[in-house]
C-alpha cells in the first residue's frame, strides 16, 4: 500500500497518533526513573506496581471501549474523544504527583485513557481499510507511533539534561492529548467504508454476529482465546522494554547510565523501529499471521540475551545494549501489525469492537505483569537481578508453542467450517 493512497480518515488518525506519541515519548522512559529517585522515597517494587496499576484501569477502559465502539450511540469517534480527555487528565495529575497514592491515581487515569483508545483505533483502521491493505495500514499507524515516541524521547532527554524538569514532561504530554482531541473532533467520522474484499472467517459452528450475544461469541471462539494467551506473553515482553529496561540501564549497567545515554539508546531503538516497520510488514505478507508471530518471538528471545550480557560482562556493555535493542526493534515491528490484522480477520465486522477489546486486554495484562515482575526482580540482589533477561529469553519457547497450538486449532476449525458449507 502506498502512503499516498491512504484513506483520508486513516491519514488523520496517523497524524493524531504521531502527535500523541510525541507526548507519550516525553514520559514513557523517564517516569520510572523519576519516581524511583530518592526524592519520593518509593521503592522500585512500589514504582513498578504504580506504573503497572495503569493496566488495572486499562482493563476497564478496553472493556468499555469494545462496547462503546460497537454501539451505534457512541461509536469509535466519541470513544476516541473520551479517551483523549481522560488521558489529558491523567497526564496533568502525574505532573503534580507527590507520593505513592497520587502516583497510582495518575497512572489509573492514564491507563483508563489508553484502554479506551486502543480498541477504538484498531476498529477504525479495520473499518477504513480492506483486507488486502490492512496490515500495511496498521504498520503505518505503528510507524507514526514509533516516530512520535522517538521524537518525544529525544526532546525529553534534552529537557532533562538541560533543566532536570521531569514534571514539565508530563505537562507537555497532557497538552499533546488535548491537541489529539481537537484532531479527532474535526477529522474523524463514524461512517464505515465498505470493504469489497472483506473476508468473514466463520470458525465456530453456529457463530452469529448478533450484538446481543456478542461476548458469548467472542468467549466461545477457541482459537482466538488461545491466541490471547500467547499475546499476553508478547505484550509482557514489550512492557519490559518500556518500563523495566530503562531502570535496569540506570542502575545496573556500568554502575548506572546517565539519562542522556539512556535517551540515546531508546532513540536508536525507535529509529530502527521506524526504519524496519514498513519493510518488515511488507516482507511478512507472504507468511500467515501465526508464522509472523513465531518470527517475532524468535527475535524477542535473541534480543533479550545481549541485554543480559550488558549487565554481566565488565566490558562492551554499550555495544551489547545497542545490539540487543536493535534486535528487539525487529521483534516489535514484526509483532504489532500481524497481531492487529489477525484479530481484524478473526472478528465479524459487527463485533470488531469486542474482539479488539479482548485483544487489548492482553496489553493491560502484559503492562500489569511486566512492570511488577521487572521491579520485583530488580529489587533482588545481584546476580539474581540480572536473571530477568535470560529468563525472558527462555520463556519464548513456551510462547512459540502457544502460537503453534493456535495455528493448529485454527486450521482444524476452518477445515470443519468449509466442510459444513459444502
């Protein structure tokens, strides 16, 4: 799919995501470092819990978003507008947080905003594209996300290096969500673009698109539920990069890397995400979505190992970090478009909100498990604290087995459906 042929509404979504990504990048990699500093007296485990608490409200947000997006009363546009308002409030509360309680409250609001956002945006992209170019559309949205995060990290690192004003980053994040609200308000409608090549995958016997039985349909989709189990592992891996890895670099590698070096590392990571996003998505089109996910899992395992070596070896730490973050960039860009496209193809059009809602709960689960697990392990004495990354690499084997099981059951379900139709 050529970028010049993007649907106007998708172009608007991409522009909005770029802007809000800049705001998120300002805070994403520095929040744990800031609130774990001595000025607050909060342990790393407590900070990990506070950051992970966003996943709790994210569960509620994704559940509500699925219902609201499929509803003719609310729709994806109003859901996106509400998500922007809630995210704005969360950012401003975090800008004034002074203890553990206010830190948790700010993260709960931020998580609710994110939870409302993702199912609605995923459904909007599904509705504005056809099956043949959907994966590239998701890739372009993720590309905008990566570019925004990269710019935000660079700006955030510069602000911290020059002023040390961490709180200003959260204020800027809130302003970016306010502008995102305005973009959605003026540029997005709830009109669905008919997809001439839409494919309905009727997998389960007797499956219906009735919204009255929507959750029963989703929860009885056995292949989809197995995919959900595997997807929680992928989102847990991503959460380690976003929340635990900056803290590990700041306190365990070479006696602690300064914020400007950490900023440069994650800028490198995101630049590679930007460079590889579209080429990798286009290359993986020749493979099934499960095979693309296995490809991603292998890169996750390979990427965690250099990070472990950076903490264990006395020399060459920066080289190992750059290698590991580069491999993890490929793991990330090979995962996100394939996972979103897979859900869009599994879901009946009228139930996309609910399917993406349950899929979004994987992100809530992963970003709840990841920070708490990471914070707890990093609170252990060395070398136990360094065991996090080899352990994550080993867990990839179980993730691949889940994907293979999903692929096998999906194939059998489709074969039965084809047999019944004949």
